[in-house]
């Protein structure tokens, strides 16, 4: 890596931390990056050929476009198609069975984000003393 | 982000809220980790790589090399995948890359009309507009107008515009023209001028 590459990366890293949308940002929400990384990780884990995922993604986007043409306007969310394609391929590989994802999703929704973290913590939780 | 709403329909049968989709991704990740199909570390590492490490600066370095090394340029145009491998660049979605060269008479633009095929190893992840249906269809129908109106990038009438459709089999990217007045610049300085959009074909190379 060149020094320039490093510098550019640092700037890009700052850009990704900016709130809101920008055409420089590939991801609008953290879950999108997560879904992206999950698909690549599953591919690296040998769950499917990348082309299978590709086809599933094309299929999902194609259905959206057909529905869009008939006037059923669902908002466009690219990574939702990405997630749908991932579910399709993982079901195909046997990694995902039946409605276990629906069930787990309900559990996640029912669990408050800060479950078990309701008390105010007024002291530092770790201290590395001065020497 | 919209708030979760109560609906009688199961979440699979209606448009999900942003929060529900996020929960679904989280649920999927926890199932995959539980089953030992992947580890959190592997997912974190990938997210980190694609968010911060792979990006258009890699493509920019290849362009700068092509501008300064005519033999490399020839190899890049003959087989982009192999030429990029020479400089240690390659990986997923970079298997069959084709570089199309801009000239005084031809300007190239890339798109993926079916989904969002894109040469990740050199350009990083595609910007959101690249994935929007609006870009994917309009750049094919009226490239000159889209470049002018949506990107503020005016291509002279005398220059032909070619739009390339990337697929999973073949991924295109653009070798822009080296700007005039850059004879004294070295490879690293030249690379700084090469923008992501210049390699997509939707923007110019910066001027020094």
C-alpha cells in the first residue's frame, strides 16, 4: 500500500462515519453492510457458488420491477433484495430450514436493544491508573 | 427509519419496516454463527475490508500505472484480470474484468442493467446510485443526457458514448484519458487525480 492509499482510506473512513446519505456512501444503514458481509462470508464458507447468489438477486430485483410496472410501488431498498437473495440461497444449501429465520426475527424484535442494560452506570467500568 | 407498526400480517407478507429488516439480518447472522457456518470475526473482517480497505484507490493506482507504463497499459487492455493480478489486485467479483479505454472520439460508461455487477477489487463497493433502477435504465436509454443532467458531465457531441453492461461473467471498468499538462507528475500524483466516477465513466478525472 502506498502512503497515498493509506491517506485516501483514512478520508474514506471518515466519510463513512458521516450521518445521512451521500452518493459516496455505499451503505445507508449498518444492517446493509452486515447483510453484505454475511453473503460474502457464506460464500467463503462454501455455502453456494457466487453465481447462485447472483441469480437469486437478479430474480428478487426482477420481481420488484415487475410489481413496480403494475403499479404496486414498494419502496426501493437494494439491500432488502440482497437479503432476500441470501435467504433463498441459504435455504437452497440447507443452511436455513423452514421458518427458523421468521422465528428468530420475532425473538430479536421482541428483545429490547438494550435488554439488561437499563441501569445507569455512573462509574468508569475500567480504570488503568496513572503510574 | 420508520417505527415498527403493529400489523395483522406476518412480517414476511407485507413490506417490512427498516427496523424489521435490520432485525432479520441480525437474526440470520445469529443463526449462521450458532450453526458454525461462519464466525463473527469473519463477518466483521469482511465488513471492515469492504467498508474501508478495498476502494477506488486501488483502481486509481492501476490507471496511473497504465498512464505511465505503455506496456502495462497494453496488458491491461488485453486482460485486465491478469494485469491487475500483477500488481496484487484481485478477488471476488474481479474474475473477468475488462477495461475499456476512453479516447478523443469514444467515451465509455459502465452499468449493470440486471442487478449491480461491479468490479469490486478495483472500485470497491458500488455507490448507491449505481444500484438504483433509475440509473440502470436511464443510462442505457439516454446516456448523453443522463451524464449531463444527473452528473453534470458534458460529453461533446463529437464523442461517441458507449455504455457497457456488466454481468457476473464480465465486469467492465473505464480507463480514462490522462489529462493534459500532467507530464511532470509521477504515478502516485497521477493516481490522486483518478476518481471513482472517472472509472465508472460518469465523471471526469480531476485536474492537477
